[in-house]
């Protein structure tokens, strides 16, 4: 079965969507009337655009692959196009043959200056911007550790991967989740907002967390078990620990995605004083008598 649309774009019938697009752009540049002043260049350009309109749309391509050039009365596409005469809108003819579904056969028309939506040569053959902008808020822990985030947008529901160590305000790209046009799909550009944490402060790759210790541990030293974002650790606290004294734990901070190294975790001691009424009466008396009154 003859399938001359592929010949028009100079690709094989097994060509991928990317190969079809690449061939189209190469030929469109070669035969664009703003560049090629040869006789017949404009007609060739229209044929190339018409062929791409069909082969870039999955539904129209499937229909053409099934029936081939029989859709043109058994002629190859070149002869069919030439037989339509000057000034005939191939856009409208193909719309009638393949149906008007989707955005493939737009109102710009081949007979207009847009030539299938690309605009004049001086515009650089810029395709329409199919990318979509959105923003989401993710949990602090997911920003630090990475993970998956479920998104529902415009009736589409899917998961995106959040990279470890992403910063507030950064953007990620979800391939093929943008707008569609002529068989192509743009991307979804997502701005990431990181929700604040009640337990941590973040400064670049450094995390800071306040942890509680009893007065006895602060005075005489001891070990404290602390749950961090990454894991649970046991911290050795020296005697005479002061309020908000800092302890540094290496590589339990946030991944720096530029250097591929992890920052540190700073732990600040919060000394929890017991209520006097909860102390043994004899201890209360000793404290009253023995505790120094000056700092």
C-alpha cells in the first residue's frame, strides 16, 4: 500500500515521532517561501506542512497508515496536491478527509501567512509554547529527603518525583504534562513551595533543631536519644551544658545538589526545669540551703 506522505517528509514508514518532526523542520526551513524563491517552493512547503499535520497527529496517522494513498483517490500526495490547483486550502481538504478532531488542522490554514502555526521565517519557526506553569506546596521532610508527590491538574492525576534537597522556590519539569498541539505535548513547569517545619530551621544545607534535656543531664551529663529527619541518634551531653548550647552532627543536614555533599545538623539544648512542687521536700530544703544566690 502506497503511503506517499512519508515520501513527502523523506522518512520511512517506521519513523518515530521525533524523526518525523526533525525531518519536517529541516524541509520546512529549506522550502519556506521567505527563504526559497524557486518556482514551486511555496507549493512544496504547503505539501510538507500538510503531511506533517497528518503524521504528527496519532489519530490521523493511524487512519492514514490504515488506508494509505487510497484516501487521495489512489494518487500519491504530490499529484493529489497539484491537482487541487492554485489557491486551494489543503488545510480544509485534509480536515474534511480526516475529521476536525484535536488541534491538528487549525484555523491558520496553509493559504495564510502562518503556514500551519509557525509564522514567518523571521520568527525563527518558533512553535507555540505548550508548557504549563503551576505551583505546589510540599512537606518539609519531603524537600529534605526527596520522594513522590501526587498531583491532580486539569483532570489529570499523576505522581512527580521530588529530588532530595530541593530548595523553596525551585522549579521542576514534568515531561509531557503540558498542553497538546498537533500531536505534540508540552511540559508542566512546577514551582515548589516548601512548607515550614515546627521542628527544624534550614539555612542552605544546614539544619537546626532544638531538643529537650532534663536539668539533671545538663548538670551532670548523660546520653539523650534524639529523632532526626534521617535517623534516630544518641547524643552524648557533657556536664554543665548551658541553655541553647549547640552540638554539631556531621552529614545529617540537607543534600547540597550542586556539590553532592550533605550539610550538618545543629542541635540546640533546651534545659527543662522541674517544677519545685514535684521535688521531694527534703531535696527542696537542700536546694534552698545550698544553691548559690549569685550568678
